[in-house]
């Protein structure tokens, strides 16, 4: 997780969920509000994809295996995606490996995806 030191919300307790926006683009859920390794790009929500994928050209020659997906200024997830040539379709497709056992709710009306922090409650 990203540090909150020096931010306006420092000391404010975290809620049980995090929200991030999406835009419907050619029937895909595009995620303009997130970054990967601090970079904006064409990121797609791919809940049916078992493992996330980053385009090899987009990833460049950084040689890193682990990447950081920042959902907002407070919340991030580390992940180890597959590397494939998927451009120009997308820079990354974010799959089920990122969401794990967390419940994900897609609100099409408000164009928000809600991720439960504590996983699915039974």
C-alpha cells in the first residue's frame, strides 16, 4: 500500500471499500483514473481474465516483475502480470488476479467500480 504521510487524510480511518471510475469505450470498461507504476495508460477491466497482462512495449525494458496499480491516492495493489504484445488494444488488461477474494461491484449508472478491502464476507 502507498504511504499516506503528509496527506490531508492522514489519520482518517480507512473504509471497507475503495472506488475508482471507469468509462465504457467500445463495450470495454476503460479505467482512466488509475495508474500502473505511476503511469497513465489505456487500462481495461478484465474480470474474466485469470491473470493481468501488460503490453511488452508499454512495460519497456524496466526489467521488473512486480508492478504497482494505484487505484487512487491512498490505495494500491502489487501484482505480477503476464507480458504480451496487446497494443493497440490496450496498455494493460487488469484481470482477476488483482481482485483476488475481494468483492467487486460495477455500478454502470455512476460509472464506479467498488472493491471491498476485506474480501467476500460469508
